[in-house]
């Protein structure tokens, strides 16, 4: 049986990954979170940490761990101030470094880190979806979130270089599925209200990955030694424009979308006036990735399509 430590166990990805792996007799799962949320399962052991016990806790648990899947981190800080920015580096970078150092000290076999495609930037070159990011492209993180993730990546590759511990870094686009948060959830809430949306003129493309494909890929990385000391890009098999995304979600929740054409330049002015330029860029920019190298090395392709993922997602939510 493989002993796996999963950080961020109460998060969107962590909770789904734990349930998925615990149903196999291959794994013993050790969960770590800052909230006292417990998984009652014979193959799961829960741990709660806080600022006062965090590093002493690591000393006690790591004797039993084969693989660490590091999911804990922050992606959205809504206050744009120094304290909020500092949290990105404290949690995404510094905490990762301390966790990895302890993993190396205790001779953990593999350290799997979930990063972001945004280490390459906020959009494709010239905003062209036909020029997707590949694993060979030079990173160019543009904000504190992506910079903190990229700094963590560099720490991982450097510290693991001459150690017993191997690493796998997964650069993921936006993840969607049950209990999701952020912009994807807000879009669903808008569509449930059947509000008219001025986005039909947008012609961008973006990559996404469903939680079901992501956890399948994480398990591949746990089991396959070909993933050792490599960085992978993943996504679903389909890239979608914002109108295509809205159409698919509307169909899945049984709502008729009210998309209509509206000049993009005027739309930008509305977002600019209300200080929502970042939201405008997310809605209109292209951010696609090339996963051909992932397939070449691990023979991995997404198991289910975007439409199938939405069907599972909304059936589970009772829609």
C-alpha cells in the first residue's frame, strides 16, 4: 500500500482527490488541512494543523509517507494590498519550500506539485489561441499568484536535483467540477438567473480541465515513474470561447442563454469604468495549452469530455 500525504484536503481539488484515491486498496491517505474537516474512511487518516503546530507536525508524520501531493495554496486575494500579496508568497512559495525540505529530509519518494498555466502569462502570444503554450515555452508570470507559483517550481526543481526525492509539476488551467469556486461559479450563478449577457461577439479560446481528468492524471503521476522530475501541461480535449462555454453550461442547467452581440471595445469601457479590467481580460483573452508532450511521455489523454464532465457535475448538484 502506498502512503500518500495530501495537503489542502478540504479544498475543491483535495476533497475530490481524496475520495477518489481512498476507494482503491492501493493507498493509505493522510490528509492535512487548516480546518477540522474529517473523512470517515478506513483508508484515510486526518490531521489538523495551525500556525502553532505546523512544523512540529511535519516531524511526526513524515516517517510513514511515500508520496506528497501538495495542493494547498491560494489563488484569489480580493484585496489589492501588501498584506494580501504577501500571502501568495507565504503560502504558495515559502510553505511549499518548508514542506519540500521536510519531504527530502524524510526521504519521501515523490513530491507532486499543482502549479498553473499562468506561469506562462495571462494570455497566448498576441492573444492568438492558435499559438498555445507548450512545455518548452519560457515562463513569464504576470501577477503575484503566478509569480509565487513559479518561484515554488524553481525551489522544487533545485532542491530535488541532488536528493532522494523526485518531483512532478503539473501546470493546470482553470479546474471545474463539483463544489468549485471563483469565476466559473459566478458565471453559473448568472446563467441560473437567466440574465442577458453581452458576450456573443467574443472570439477567444481557453483551455480548461475537469476535476475528473485532473485527479485521473494525478494518479498517473503517482504510479508512473516516467513522470519523475518532469513538468506537464494538462487540459481537456476541447478549447472553448466564452460564448461556447456559456452555451454549454446553459444547456447543462436547462436554461436558454440570452447572449447578444455587443461591440467589444464598448464592452471594455464598461469594465474599465467599474474598475473590472482584470475580469474583462479573463472573459476576452485566449489562454490555450498544448498537451502533446504529456501524451508522448505518459500516453495520457483526458478520459472524459467537457460535455460529459458538465453532465456529471450538474447531476451531482441535483440539477
